C-alpha cells in the first residue's frame, strides 16, 4: 500500500466527501494556514478568522474520526507559507508515494497545483470536490461555444436535472420564475427577526494575525465571533432560515434597511463556500420545508431562494471556468479611476454608501442588492477600474472567493465583461435606491435633485455614465429607451457639469 498525502484546502471542508468514508493509516491529510492565502489580497479580519477557525474545527473532526492529520498553523516552525514549498517538504519528510488533491475552485490554485503536479517527485491523483451540482466537464459542455450565456436557461436545466419544484418536465406551479413578485421595500420593521448568531471567543486567532503582522481590513469583536464555522452550525442556520426567514425571503430580498444588515437573508454563503454544507442539501431542505408548510410559505419565496443557489451560484461558476483567465483582465468601458478612500472607512456624506460600506467593514457582510445597487452601482457610475473594485470585493466579504466574487463583481456589477453575465449594466439613480431602502431620508444629499447644491451624486453620474459610453451602449436593445429619454432632456449640460464636478471631487462626496 503506497503512502498517500491528501491536501484539504481551506474551502474544501466537505466532511461528506468520499475521501473520509474509510480510515486508512497510510493516508496523511494536510491542512495549512499560509501567508500565500492571507496575503494574495487584503482580507477582512473576520474572513481570515472564519477560514482558520473552520479549518481548525475540520482538522479536529478528522482526528476525532481516526484519520491522520498534519495541521500547519500560520506560526508553525515548519510552515514555509506557500503550497509548493510546504507540499515538497512534506512529501519528502513523510516519504510519500502518491499525492492526491481535490480540484480547486480558484484558477490561481488550479494553476499552482497543476504546475506542482507536473514536477512532483511522486505520483499525483486528482478528485472532484463533490460539492457543486455540476462537474467542471458538465459546465465545459454546457457553455461550449455559446455566444450568449443565459442564466435562465441554465437554471431551468438544473431544475429539471435535479427534479426541484418540478412535476415531470414542467415546473410544479406552471411558473418557472417569481422574480416579479419579489421586489418590495421593507415597510414594517416589526417583521424582522434577529440573525442566528454564535458567540465565540477568538482572541488567540486575532493575536496570531497581529503577531504575524498579517494586514487585514475591517473590525472584529474577539470576544464574540458570530459566523457559523462548522457543518453543525451551518445546519442550525439553515433550519433557522427555513423556520423564521424563508416566509419573507423573496418578498424582501431586494430591500435595504438601516436598522438591520441581514433582513431575511440566509447568511449561508460562508458555510456554502467553505463547503461545510452542500448546495443540494440546502435546496432540498428548503424545497421540502416550503412544500410541507404551504400555508406559511408561498412558493414565490421558495423559488426565489432556490434560484440563487442552483441558478446564480452554479451559473457563475460555469462562466468562471468558461472564461478564465481572460475574464480577470476584462475592462469593457476602459475605466481607470481609483476607489475613493471612503471605501475603507465608510466616511462619506452619501448615506447609502456610508451605510453599506460601514456595515461591510463591521460585519464582513452586505447583501446582494447593497453590493450590486449601492457600492457596485457607485463604482460603475464613477468609472472605477475593475481591478480596484474586484480587490475590494474579494477582500471585504466573508464569502469572497474568486470564482463567485469576480463573476459577480467584474461581470454582473461592473459590466466589464461587456455582457457575458448580464444583458445590460446594473446602474440606477437615487430613484431605485430610495424605492428599495430608507437611506435617502437621512442623507445629506437631496434624492430629487440632479444639479445644484446637495444634488444626489447618483443622479448626475447616472446620466454622465450613459452619455460617456453612448458608443458602447446605444445599440443595446435593452437600453435604447434611456438614450431617447436623454435626448429629450433639457438640462443635459448642467447635469454633465455637475457629474464632472463630482468626479473631480470624488474624495469629498
Ligand atoms: P442569500 O441572499 O440568503 O442567498 C442565498 C445563497 O444564494 C447565498 O448564500 C449564495 O450562496 C447564493 N447566491 C445568491 N446570489 C448569488 C449570486 N449572485 N452569485 C452566486 N451565489 C449567489 N457571493 C459569494 O458567495 N461570494 C462573493 O464573493 C460574492 N460577491 C459578490 C459581489 C457582488 C458585486 C455582488 C453583486 C454579489 C456577490 N455575491 C457573492 C452574491 C451575493 O451577494 C452573496 O452570495 C450573498 O449576499 C450572501 O449572503 P447570504 O448567504 O445571506 O445570501
Ligand atoms: Fe444615496 Fe443619493 Fe439617497 Fe443620499 S440621496 S442615500 S446619496 S441615493
């Protein structure tokens, strides 16, 4: 029997994987906290702590199940801080005959491990991570030579393939999509429920990061770390979501509210992305709960949630593997500006932005519409370089891993891919933000004004964006109408001047 080394990456904590079904004394599992991972972008401190905690818990679980585990902490004297250097040493020290790894989800790590394998001093075998609904081969075939990637057709394929909310080949209720029922502002805050949080002391990890001088962003309460970081905790959060939040999830999924960061969102993205729980088990549980409790949960809520996971989440992964590495260089509009400083402090007079950024720094979390229609919208309207936007999103969110971050940021939010993920840019003036939130009421700026004193920056930047990119957007059939409206507007010059003034003084908005 050969001696086997199996690598478990920090986002491969799937206890249901075939690897762990049998104990084998010849197999050594390795998990490593490394500077290459803490430093490839500047992360939120809660994100680093969440990953290290989840890895340590997973390692303890493996040991308790009788597996042999080598765990390298960040400050371990044997830790050479990069994958290749650590693996080479371990293979040599433990006289390994066969090195095995699961397909990584990031292009960066995929390249690193393929290159390492090509020169490894032992045999190498690669496994699927058994996490997603689609294998990379399936995605490759599905996306092959398609000019337009439509999420909706992908989503329907997944519904059929996994028989979710289906009756035979048709959707159970005769309707595939309830998106239009799902766009309400939160008018009654009494509906809100507290988030299901855990209270953990993490000062040892915070000290470790300080001692090792790891540069992080954001805040942490070392006496009270709230995110789920084990499979059991993930399942508790899933249960809580079904019982308490699902009845309102779809209705308020686009709503933003100053009094609550999470509203009816599940907070499952970290445990999903670390692979502690699987997308299929989440979707099956939500489907089952919805069907068994139809008096309390409307199908629109259930469909709205399932679409995010087997639709958007899987689809983004498909686009990622179809388009990387070129995707990470795309800059359709040629935007060049730097992110303003307030993205790291939240100190801006724009209430919506100050709130979404402040919350991201405080909790390593903002929900989808805050990411898309507040911070992302502002970055796109003001012409920030997509590299800058990507680095910010990749660092700040607890769930940010490149395959799902870059497709959402560079693609959906910044339209830097020229329309692979979305059919038109997601931009708006104050009108949309006011429709979906209570931000504008407490803002220094006036949501109605396009020009003049205290005019909301979103209003003039919105038209400036369309105006400066007319050559690229005017022919888009979903946008033509905007240009007809713009052509009829009388105060074009003033609006453009106002926007240019704001762009010149972007740091003081
Ligand atoms: P819920 O609203 O409860 O949704 C349930 C689940 O659906 C999420 O946990 C997530 O797994 C999935 N989901 C929902 N929307 C998307 C989407 N657009 N793409 C992929 N999965 C989705 N999500 C990440 O997991 N990592 C990221 O780095 C990330 N970056 C984003 C950047 C931008 C600019 C935007 C607009 C969105 C980004 N998203 C990202 C998607 C989405 O915002 C988060 O998944 C969601 O906010 C996580 O919170 P939740 O678990 O409470 O989600
Ligand atoms: Fe944001 Fe403008 Fe509303 Fe202020 S007025 S919160 S800047 S959209």
